[in-house]
C-alpha cells in the first residue's frame, strides 16, 4: 500500500502516438521513509542470536543486509511511484510498464530516486457516429413452398427400403455382384479392391454413386438380371489410381429394394413425438425462420463493423500490434501445416503469411478498441449471468459440473476470452438496436 505523503514528480513524454515515457523522481524524504520501512520489515523477519524478534539494532541490520535492503527499497520505490504516477495522471497502460533500458537505478539516501518507465496506452480517438446507422436486412419470413421443400428433403432422408417386386428405379437400393475386367499387365493396390470386385454389395441408385454411372445402367433391372457395361471414373475421382480410367464391368442383380418415401401424416409425426403433421410443418417453419434470423443478424453485425471501421482511423500500440501479428502469423502457419504443408513450404510462404498476419492483426485490434470505446460510452457490461448459458453448454458437452467448468476456464484464462466475445456481441447488438434497419424482401 502506498505510504502517506509519498511525493513524486512525473514528467510525461509522448514517444509515439500510443507510447508514453514517464520520468519519475521520488522525493528524498519518501526514499528515506521507504528505506526505513524495509528495515522494519526485515527486522521482524530475521532471527539473530542474542536478540529478540524485531529488536535487532538498526546498525547491525544495515551492516549485515545492506544489499538486501537496497534491492528491497528500490523495488518498493519503483512499484509505489509507478502506481501513483499512473493513478495521478489517469493512465491505463496496456501490458506491464517497462523500465527504460538505459535507466540506472541508484539508491542514495538524502537524494531523490529517479527512474524512467515506458508504457503503451489505448489509442485516443473520437467515436464515429454509431447511432442511427442505415442498415439493410433480408426478410426472414419463410414461404409455404420453402417449408414444403424442406419437409420433402426430410422425408427423402427417412426413406425405407422394401422388396416390392417392382423394377429398380432412382433412389432404390440393389444388392449386386460386380467385377471389373482388368487389362493384362495392369495392377492395382488393395485400396481399389472394393471398387473393382464385390459380392452381395449394396448399390444405391443416387448420388454419390459408388460406381459412376451405375444408376443409369441399373434403372429398370430386376433380380437375376446381368449387365455388361463400361464404367468410367472421373479425372477428379477421389481414388487417384482409378481416376480417368474406364473398365468393363459385369454386374449381376441379386435383390432390388425399392425406396419408399414416407408420407407426412399424423402417424409419421408420432414417430418424432409430435401430435400431428401440422405440428411438424409449424416446427419446420419456426426453425427455418430462426436460422434465417441468425444468418441475417450476423450480416448486420458485419455491416456495423464495416461501416464504423470505415468511418474512423487511429494509431495502434506498436508492441501490442507486434505481439498480435506474431500470434496471428503462428496461427496461419499452423493452419497451413494442418492442410498438409511441410515446414520448408511454410518457410517459403513467410513473407505472404507476415503480410496476412499484419492485416488481420490491425483489423482485429482496431475492432477491439472501437467496440471497447462504444461499450464504455453505452455502459454495456458483461455479468456472470451472461456467462451462464455458455458455461452450461460447455458443461453439457463435456459432461462436467458448472463448478468444474468455471474452475477450468479460470485456470486456463479462458473466462476473459469468453467475456470479451460476449462484450463484443452485446455492444454490436446495442448498436443494431439503435440503427435504422430497412428490411429487403427476396434479397439474395
């Protein structure tokens, strides 16, 4: 805790738009008081033969522990003076203040103690006009045709297969034997076996096809039919050994299982714990509108940020920008590695990755400072109640208690990350609530 009447003189110099140099001088009487306090603290801690705790003569302490006393006093002087300088001048540094590299720390009782510290601060800028922004939003209502299309897709995904005796048609599932005639002298790895030979294998007559063109070849077939056909694998086929090649196949149909698309009725609804077909339609419409609303809200947030960032410019703290750029660059390099790039290939991309990282880091920091300033202006806050839905979702997904998740998030310093994300969303949504929004129908 800062001592009463701790006197300092501070000279602040702007070394860069977001950088300040603080030359701090501590008055001699405050230096002495801090030194005396260090002696008292040490006296209560040490144990010397022949002396009771806290009763060791000052001269003995000064003689025996001169270096320790000097180091402790300098440390206290710097911490106390720096804290007071920041508070008195209403400076809120980003990161930890750093002592000037040329700073020589000398403790001389009866004289002022001087040091210089360098800090970075948030950029100072005038807020752009963020109220009454002109935004556009697509109509999120869902038509009956859209609902019907979605339900038809849902029904087709619930197809049942039955042997009805009808010839094979599109979407049916056939059990077949097939064999490719491999030209003499050609060999293929085991990865190709299931594509070139099969017994009682299932083929579904719809995309994606196991054997390209099988749907066309086998439509109309009945059990017992045998067909000879050329099957050509596309040049971009996932199996590179077969890509672009054509083989003669002999196919025998053993069984035909016709696709039975379920009918949307009350009986079908009960399978999904709903009372009626109409309830299924209502739920589809509600969920589709909710998804559209979510998409449009994200587009609105993008509009907000694009509009505001285009209306304001300000410098960024250099060290913070350098750290963020390095972090982003590392993420980009890791992404390339996950996509199969080797270390030498990533090294060859260094200049491009550095450029991408610089652009992304600048955008990210500008967005963060801008939203933080607007949040302060609008008094937007994130409370623990705002965090509960996110924490609950994590707890449910990881099958842990709320308490376990909270502890893990705090231990991993992820609570602030989540809080900052929620602050961003709450602030942008506040701006959207103040905007003039035009709803556009049939906007693509």
